[in-house]
C-alpha cells in the first residue's frame, strides 16, 4: 500500500450482517418442508396414536435440525465490549463502537458496529470472518484483511488468533473445533440410524442409538470446553477488555443432548418395565389389533345361505328317497 494524503488508504468493502448464513436457511427450509409434509398426512392417522405420532415426528426433526445446523453456527462462544478506540491505522480519530467476537467450530467472526453507526463521515458496520478449518489458511485470511485495510479493532482482535501470536489460541480452537465437528457428524449418523430403527420398528436398539447420539453431542461440548478454559491473552481496548462466554450454540447443543439422553433412557426403561405402554406410544398395539381382526375375518367360515339352511333342516326321510330302476 502507498501513502495518500499522509495516511494509508482505507478500502471499503461490502460486509454481511452477522449472524446470518445461507446454510442455515437451506437446512431449516428442508426440515420445515419435511414437517409440513407430515402435517398434511396427519389426518390420515387414526385413533389416539395421532398425537404420539406427531410428537415423535417433531422430536426427531428437531434433533436432526439442531445437530446439522450447529455445525455451521458461529456463536459457540461470544463476547461484546463497548469502547472508544482508534478506527484506522496511523490516524488519531477515535470512534465509540461495539466490538464483538464470535467463535465457531470452523472460524471466528469479528464485528464492529459504531455507536451511532454513522461517525466521522463513514458508516461503521463491519463483520469479518476468518476461517481456521484444516482446509483454510487463517494467516492468509488475516493477510487479506490487512491488504483491504480493515478497521484497526478488527485486525487487533483477529491478530490474537494468528500463528505468530504468542497467545497460541489458534491451535487450541482449531483442534478442539475439528474434533467437536467430527463427533457432531457422528451424532447425525446415529440419529439417522435411530430414526430407521424406530420406523422398522426395533424400539430397544433405537433407544440405544438415541443414547449414543446424546453421548456424542455431550462429547463435542467436552472438546470445545477444553479450548474455552485454556489461558488466553487479554483483548484490551483501553481500560476495558473483551471477554467471551458460552454462546447460544453451546447451550442449544447441551439441551438437545440432554433431551436425547432422556428420550433414550425412557425408551429403554419402558421396554423393560412397561412394554405395552411403549407399544402404545409407537402405535404398535392398534396396528397389531387391526391386523388380527383382518385375519380373523378372512379365515372365519362364511355363514350358510337360507337355501342351504333349508336343506340341512329338511326331514331325514325326504333326503333318503332313492329312485330305483330295473336293470
């Protein structure tokens, strides 16, 4: 970069508003479409099992949507701070802004929102994503940010995660995020297997798969917990510091994992203590009863007609009359 009017040039660029990702919209649209399809066929379910069937569908789709969506969310760990800070390098201009740090499994988002948004004849509303997945180069993304001339607060926060930084936070979050993502993909596979087992129906093994899904989701939280509780470099903006805490994705994963644990244990306990109630929840008793009624109706002897009844009730002498012919 070259000097222009005594300062380095600043290149404005279009910045997406946080936190919206098209992957979220695609996943949610697919699961809502499936739910709408099941709602359409809901009136075709007969008897009292309609409510249980609808609850199973909603629970199953909710768990699948959560496990798949949290792979791409960027709010596993979040933090905000309001501070007076410099806006550009080699400039004495100060702005009052809200600075946010949002950490996901595959990268980090740094936001900068002015308070108010329009200051020093510019619109201060930025969101920058720096990926650290194994197929991405974090230092390269940070270098591109330097070339674009991003605001100083964004570069300052992003620099804490570079490989040259003495904080070593990139290695911690990168490995933890990788293994957490891997266990969540495994949880999505076990969720699919549990749905297949419940539909076959093999209820006991479906409960086991739900327990395995819960265990994998809780293990993913444990992997992220190791990175969250390692010593970190302070991110200071004058007298204030930017501190982070667990975000919405972390708590949503925890709640969904505990839900799967509760459902899996309920299926296993009911299967051993009250199997008839478990069959009632999965509409197995009604289906079996209808099937038995169909078989009974098909194999019962037909009722004799009135003419046959007359013949059977005729006097024995009349039935024994024989016409003899002379040979």
